[in-house]
């Protein structure tokens, strides 16, 4: 099992656009084979950092999911929405595995 931790640096004046973008992923991700554990928006303190957690059985399943995203019209429209509006300044992905006893 792997968890993909995504850290976003946002344009703080375009947070509403990012929130719309994140809401769309809540249905697109499961449709394309990922488990979305959630998106988190700034509330207090730092106003330009957001997070997402996605879960997959393996790295190979994640790669298959990415291929399905590229073929999905809703996913591509959401990627284009972000690119056109430039509300995401930096996106970092970290792949995590659980610690087991």
C-alpha cells in the first residue's frame, strides 16, 4: 500500500479556485481508480499551503491510475482549469508507505 502526499503552494488570492479544483477531484479520483483520503485547505495561519492524500495498493496501480487520468475528459478539463488560472504555484508529491510492526 502506498499513500501519495501532495503539498500545494497556492496563490493566496485564488484559494477559491483551488477549492473548486479540489472538489472536482473528489469524484474524478475514485472514478479513475484511486482512493482519495481528502484535500485540506488553509484555515488559520499560513494562507497559501494545501494538501491532498491519495491511496493505492501499489506504485504500479498508481501508474495505471495516472494513465486513466490522461484519458479522462473530466480529469483533463480539471488539469487545464488549473493551468489556465495559475492558482497552483508549486506541487510536490511524496510517496509514503506505512510503518508495520
